[in-house]
C-alpha cells in the first residue's frame, strides 16, 4: 500500500485513540469528539454531525448485520 507522511500521522493517531479507548467503540468516539471540540475552540471552527435515521442505518448495513425477524415460537 502506498503511504506518505500524512497517512502515517493519521494511522498513528488512530492507533493512539484505539489504545486510549481500550477497544471500546463508545470510548473511542468520546475521545475523538473531545479532540474535535478542542480543534473547534483553537481554530474557531464549528463541525456539524449528521444523525442517521434508523432506516438509513439499516439500508447501509451488510446483510449479515441486519436484524432478523423473530418468530413467535422463538419468543415463547
């Protein structure tokens, strides 16, 4: 794979964030959000996050990740 200094810096930052989060996606997202907030304050920027609705999330999921219908026999 081709790489350059910018990509190497990106990979180092991602590895560091993953280590800080302890392989917990929620912690990883919190750490990233905290860094983004710091960048907003430092540089006078404002990032807006898009919230995906449930329909959009399900349509983008892989077939294996989509929820399966539950039969009444399984619940009972």
